[in-house]
C-alpha cells in the first residue's frame, strides 16, 4: 500500500522536545517525530514531520495539485546500504501545480501516512516492507521563478522522453527507525484490529 494521507499545517517556529534534530541544507531544517505504527482495518505508519525556515528569506514548497493542504515536497527514503537509499513514498517525479511560501521563522508540520509496504520498488516481485532506518527528504525552491523553470524543464523532458533535469535543493532529516510490524495474533484475519479473532 502506498501513502494513505498527508495532512499539514503552518505555524510559527516552535520546536517540540519529541522532534529529532534535523540536518540543515541551507536555511531549511527537517525534524521527524514521533513515528507510530497502527493496526486496524488498515495497517498504517504515521510519521510526523516539521519543516522550518531558519533563514532570512522565504522559501517555496510544492503542495497538492487538487488539495492545497497536501504537502507534495516530502519523500520518505529507506536505507538499503551504508550509503544507499530508495524512495518508499509518497513523492513522484512530476512537480506540483501550486506552491506554499514558508517565510522566515515559519514552520510547516505534516503527518505522512504510509502502508506496511511500498510498491515503488519491488524485491523479487514483492513490495518492500516499511521497516528499519529511514529519513525524510524535503525539496524546496528559493523563488517562484526557480520553481517555474524547474517545472517547465520536467515537462519538456517528459514530452521529449529525455533525461529529467537535476532536482531542486533538498533538506534531509536525521535517520530514524520504523520498527517492524508486530506479529499478527494467531487466528486474527489480516487487517483486523489486534484484539479481534477469526470466528
């Protein structure tokens, strides 16, 4: 299952002690926490993300094309080796049609909801389980003009079937761990609440 939902809200700069310290790229910092796994009718993982502009100028983040409150600029990557990562959700290569400006000292908080596995990459024909070491990656733009130029370059590459242009600047969180899903109780149907049992 891929991403179920992405919910975001803007706020002035206020850091929670539950957030892990992010690694800054330029003036944009990404914090992650908490990370929670839920079992129910749909098994999901909720990842709280906060993006902070610590610079003196605004930066621009892509938002959802049809739903402006969706945050298009974030992706979750899973570590596959000492220096290798793969995207497991939710961002695609096609840029959004809308922007949100993050002004100095402003932050945006999001909850990324993932399923137990990702079909963006398959191993022996099977989806990759969402567990182990991950990181959040947020791309941003210094100006609306930079975003328009990038969007146009991506569209040209798609139409001409040529190589996509280099991506915009990114800020990367510190690595965080998503624990493996707990084993299902014997006799419990897949997707059932953890305390339920089969008849």
